[in-house]
């Protein structure tokens, strides 16, 4: 099934470059005004929206209409800005990617490739398999609640429980699949009705459980699941600590995207699970690694390899693993003011918004003062 793109209030020069790039990626596309866009969100599925922020209020109206539609609410959005000062506003009103006008062909193609990879992953992650299995829910330490799973995907499940849950409520979910270890994960209620039926979206799934879940879904699906995206390679590692990294790229993934970071030096290769915490369009993204049983040991092994080979630069591949279009679902961070200090992770997870220049200045300062970090 082809993806469908809509270009809203885009000028002629940008529309021409976007159309060529979308054609190269085999994405169907249409150009329209804001007034024409809103009905299209309901009449047909829109997977990718590009919208000009020349009029920020109109762009926000388009994105809000998209998110509240029944067919297109999980579309990936790309905001076009002609002033760097509008980047924060574009992200704040719901843009997932940002491109600067006048558009540059290389940046445009890179961002569209990343957006399509994210769409492919989401189509795979939301692929649902009907199933009826017992599930146990624990809501904020209250008594366990028994329920029946009605369908399951990599991203969540529908559940019928003994009593109604509350939207946005966070729950611990426990269930068993055939030929797989017991699953225990954290989820958030994204919708619920008075009859006890709820839609749960997984917030965190351990890497081994994620693999087991994907394998079970593939083996039990009544039809073939959508393909996963190919890895993307337009990335350069610039900073690395035990808990995170900064990656230079023209097309950073949206904040809070979960990604698989593959780092390779010669025949030595590691995969690290991470969340995108900082995004600077056209420059790069900061990634916090998800703590795992051997995550720090893997990073230390990589650092040892790099130290033993002066001048070596690790090859870097990235796969998107998932993205929450519900802005209220934010993955938890391991950064703590009271815990062991990882200066890079604390910078990536800082609650104080930093401009790109401020962030890069602090990053350079850390490079001079933190010997445990690796810079490429």
C-alpha cells in the first residue's frame, strides 16, 4: 500500500522540490490550500503532511485538524519555516520534522526518507493480531485487575477489564504468550469506555520482550505483517557517553522517537536502544540510551575499541522503532539530579530549553572537561 502525502499552503518552488523527492520515494502526493485540506483528512487517509509556517496560525489549524481526524491522526508532519526563530513554534504546534525555506534538495530528501522510514515502522508496529488471552493490570499500586486481551500489536493492545480504566492512566501490564517468557511492561490508557474496554499503548518494552513480541506476532498473524524499514545511514557520531550520544544528521528524528542505534568498528558491532531527547533541524539529535542489562558494558567495549584505534570513526546505522503521536505519552528518562552524573545525558534531558548555539557551546565545553566521553 502506497503512502499518501498532502502539501498544504506550500509555495511553488517548495512544492516542486517536494513533489520530485516524493516521486523518487514512490509516495503519492497532492497539493491544496488550507480550506481544501480539512475535508481531505476525513475523506481519505493522509500519511504525510507538509505545511508552510509562513502563517503559523493557519499551520497550527491544519495540524490540529489532522490530529483530530478519524483517518489521518497518526500522519507524520513536516513544517516548512523561513525563519529559524519559528522552529520552536513549529515543533510546539505539532510538526514532527522541520525544513528551512528555501528548501535544499539534500535536506529535503534526507528528511523525507526519515519520515517514510518512521511511517513504515509505525505501520508495522500498529499491525494488530486478534487474540483472547488473560492479562493482569496493576494501576498505581492498587489491587490487581484481571482482564482479557482482545488484540495485540507491537505498540499496544485492546483489553476488556473487570472495571473501567481512566484515559491517560498508567498501568503495569502482565501477560503470557505461547513459547515466550512472561511479559511485563508499562502502558498508558489512550481510550476507555464505561464497559471496561480500553486501548493501551506501551510506553516501555524491554528489548528481549520486544523481540519475543515481534516474533510471536509474525508467527500468529492471519496475514503477512508490513515490512520494517531499511536502516538509515546518513549519520555521524560526534559525542558518546555511557548513557547517550549526539548524532550529526540533516534529518533528525522527532523528539521521543525510539530508535535502534547500531555502531560498528571493524568487525565489532553493537546495538543500543535509545530515545531521541534533543532535536536541531539540519544539524543533529541527542539520544539517551535505554538502560539495559548490558548496555553500559557494550558502550565500554566500543570505547575501548576506539581508544585502541586512534582516528577510527564508528560506522552508524539507525532504525526507527516507534513514535508516540499522543503528546501526553513521554518516555521516562534515567537522568537524575541525585544519581551518578552523566554530563551528556543531563544536557540531553535538561528541562531548560537551549538554542542550537547554546547547546553546541555546552557540548564543546563537555568535550574539553569530560574524559569519559568520546568525540569523533
